C-alpha cells in the first residue's frame, strides 16, 4: 500500500516535472503519423525500445524485441521502436526493419531526442516502459544476454522487460524498475 | 638548463595541455588499428574512417578500448612479440578518452593523414586453387553460438603442400572463425552428406587434428599469411578440405557460402612443421574433472624438449569454462620466458599467435602449461545454469584444454627424437591415469 502511494507520488512528481519543462512528448512515426501523447496513452503501458541499426548487440536482440511486442500486444501494451541515430533516413529505417524482420511495432525516428530524454535512455538496446500517464515504470536492459561488452551468455537468465510487463499487467509495482543496459551508447544529437 | 631547451620544454607542456583533436591525434590511431575491420565490406558493424563516423560512436570507442574489448586481441603482453599484434598502448587509450572528454573536437582538417590503402580481392594474389562451399548454410537469426563443419571435395591430383589458405566468408556479420583440415579418409564427405542440410554438426574434426591434418585457420579481421621459410602443410592426394566454422547469430538470418583460395608450395618442404601440445591430446589424459561451482580449477602439464627447436607460433584451445591459459618455456640456464598468456580466455577467439621472429629453444627447455577453469555461476560463459560437474569431452559443453607450440626441429634429422619423446609423454600420462584410477583418485 505504501509502495503504491509512493509510486503515485513519484508519478505526480514526474508529471509535474515534465509539465514544468513544458515538454509534451508526442509519438510520431517515420511516415509522419501522429500516435498521440506519451502522457495520455491508451492501453495499459507503452513500451519503447531504443535501437541503432548498426549496433551488433541491438541487432542481436531484434528477434526477442519482436517476440515481446507480439506476446504483449493483445494485452494492452503498445510497442514502439525508437531509432536514435541522428543520420538515419526513413528508407534506412525501412530497410533495417525488413533485414531484421521487425514486424512487431511502429518505428519512430527520435531525432529530437524528446523520447530518449523522457526515458533517460543512454544505451541501445535499451527499453523504457511508460504508464498511460507517461510515468516511467521501467528503464534498462531487455534481458541479461550480455553480462558486459564482449561477454555474452549462451542464453539469458533474467528477462527484465517481460518481468516488468507481467508485474504491470498484474497491477503490481515493478520490482526492479532500473537495470543497466549493455550495448552501444546513444550517439550525440548533432554530428 | 639552456634557454633554448627551456623554451622547447615550455612549448611541449603547452602542447600536452591542448586536448587531442580528431585529425591530429585520433585518426592516426583509428586508421592504423581499427580500419582493417571497420570499413565498408569488412567484418565490423560500422566504418570508422571519417570524423563524423568516429564522433557518432566516440563514447563507445572510448569504452571498448578502455575495456580492451577492441581491437580484438586476447594475448596479454608476453616475453615474445607477435606478428600483427593488435594492442593499443595505454597512451593511445588515454588519447581516445581525452578526446571524448574534450567534446570530440575535429581539429584542423588539413592535418588529416591519408587513410591506409587496402588491396582489393585476394590479399595474397591469385590463388593456385579456388574452392567454394558447395551449398550455402543458413545461420539462424539467434541462439547460442554454432559450430558446423563443411567438407569440400577438391579436384583430383597428387600430394600437395599448402602455404596458405585465404578465407572469404559471405556472412560477414555472423562468421567468426574457421579452422581448416585435410581429410584423406573420406569420412568428412560422408558425414556431410549423411547430415541433412549443408555441413555436419559438432567439433569432431578436432579428432583429426589430434593426428595432424590441420591446415591453419581464419578469424574475423585476420590477415592471411604465407608460411615463412618455404614451409608448407601436407594436403595428401584425394583429401577433402574440411572447414569447421564458428557462427555468431547476428539477429537476422544470414547465408554462408565461403570461398577459399589455396596457395601451394611448388615442392615438398625440406623441413617439417610440427606441433608440441601440452597437455597432449587436448588434455584428454590430464584428468580434467571440474566440480560444479569451482571457480579456480587448475590443470598443469609440462614437457621437456629433447632437441633444439625453432618455435614459430603458439595457440590455445579450450571450451567455455576456461578463464586463463599460459605457456612458459624454462630454458636450460633457468631463464623463464612467457610464450603465451591469455588472461581472459574467450572461447570465441581460437587464434594462433605467430612470433615476429622464430624463437630458438635449446634441448632441455621445459614447456609448462597452466590452464584455469571457472565453473562457477559467476562465469557468464558457463553453459550450465546452475553449474554442473564437467569432465573432459569433445562436446562444446564438456571441457578440454591445451596450449600448442608450432615448431621446426633445429636439425630435421632429430625430428624423430621429438616425436618419440611425445609418444613417451602420452604413455606416461596413460600410466598415471591408470594408477590414479586404481588408487581411487579422480575418476
């Protein structure tokens, strides 16, 4: 109960902060279609995966990102792929989507970094899960396939995003709301 | 101090305080140490050939070089120098870091050095024979690393001698390394057609390499090399060429249909390249028996050279649990030289390290190998969760381990003596295993 209260308080603080900054984060896809505001979203959660098309670790997780989004799409979770490369073109994104059979979710180009900053993401691949009011419920690795750069496990043993989504859908607090992602840094906004 | 010297000193301290720039300081490091792989069409995932390409990944460049994850090079500094050593100095790593901390300035574009030139096509010139995998193998998009062997029939001919094999994979993002073997028995071709799909599973070709038949290997980014001094490896008449490959699923399905260029010696070499492996037979008789959870299991072995040899290169082999391996040579005078020390063994990098100059080891030199295994849950490479007891075996989830030195007898006529000593060592190891078994020691 206390926890829930704390979460609400934190959520309010977050909402206040974003309101103070006057930042309304809208989800706009690569075709210019507006998917609405991050802080008034339908469904039960919004999952955003920050990726780079030439980051090997990010690419190795493509099949799992696809599966997560497919597995949870019927349960009120909306998924987006946020490309953080300032130079990537819409065609480059489409090509990457085809190459890696990304058919799960809508790709966005976060050139302005509004979404990356709202999530506090610094790595690719990194996941962020937002509540329908835009509260950041989870940020971090997708799973622990990598223990460090160049240290790959044969199989992941912790499935952090799945666990967080299960907890959210069960109405519970996320037990590990922040984890350290392993991969490539989000590049500078301007090159 | 003379005034002029003082002035020079001042100038150099001022220069040192200035942050590094891309064109003056960073580009030379990247061009020399990274561009062989990080350019269009090569194995690495992105090019590092221009300012914007480097700036985009600046923080990552600093992180991977500081962690010594890049450039890939797994041998710690030893008492010998290796050919094509890929190791940044502390100073170079510091320069990259300081550049990132200073906000990655470009500097004077006029100072950009000319990028190195790379030859197109076959690096060693036109091969004597080019072969290709008969069919493409589909590498799955994900899953654990994969080992698969492919048998390639060769055009008929007499005995041949191989000076080099140049390897060109087609699935650049997924192909990590390859080992080549000659198989005169026909078994490999049979196994290839018996197993559904191109190639056959597993690592059984290692058995053949225990009896010789190895023709070298290739690893990501490795430049092909001719054996020096007229040396060559035998490819007996009627052999198939077996390529054992290690794949690293990349997130998308990739197709591998590699081409290989073979370079032959005009005649049989005068001297015979041979291997000295400690422990012998990839540790089969070393009693490798690692309890679950043991984080530092040590295997030691030694071998005294009965004759003088010239050592050309060194390489280790072990599976996932190995964490460290070392080979030293104690010369008859007592001097100890480290020939190979891999302080963070990574199963993915089964490389061979060639010495810049052949190293003469006199008769009576003792080669000592130490292999350390980490079978704890804290080892991310541990294939078993929770850890399980692991013993010697050929499967990738079993363990094995040895370090082998590639040598020539200083006098070819003494080669038989070396081989006899190696057979004695194996007989002795069998006797020891037997004694420890009947005395109720390890299994």
